């Protein structure tokens, strides 16, 4: 439950930095930082998914943020792994997937 409390606080911090519901478009330094923020959020979401936090709990944390909800749904399409190494790899891969989509959207 402590991990979920951490994601709640993190999501509230990040929601303040999200000006829109979609990835940034012009490639400025602020938009590149936004992609890093999306990556942080994606990694946290996948880490929680790998810990077995219920999908319904994660959706409740989203507070209606469509980008957050999209990431949660995608994370729960990935199986929960049993080893710590595979869980960590899943979180890193998911972070990179989200960041690359964000960076590509800026081009």
C-alpha cells in the first residue's frame, strides 16, 4: 500500500506539469523535460503493476487524466513477472516505450 501512496503523490506532482492530455509537439526544452516526466510516470506505473497493485486501484489514482489512464491500461497488458530482474526490465522497457512515443510526437 505504501507503493500506491507514492504513486498517488507522484501522479499529483506530474499532473501539475501536464498542460495537455497529449504528448508535446514542438521539441523545445520544456517538451523534452515533459517526455522525461512521462517516462518517470510510466516507470512508476509499471513498477506498481509488477508489484501486483490492482488495476482498479491504479485507475482510481488517475483522477480522470486520460494520459495516465492510457499508460495504466498499457501497463496491465504486460504480464506480471516473478523475478525482480524481469520486473525491473519491464519497468525500464515501458519507460522507454512511452518516452520514444513522446519524442517522436515532437518531430
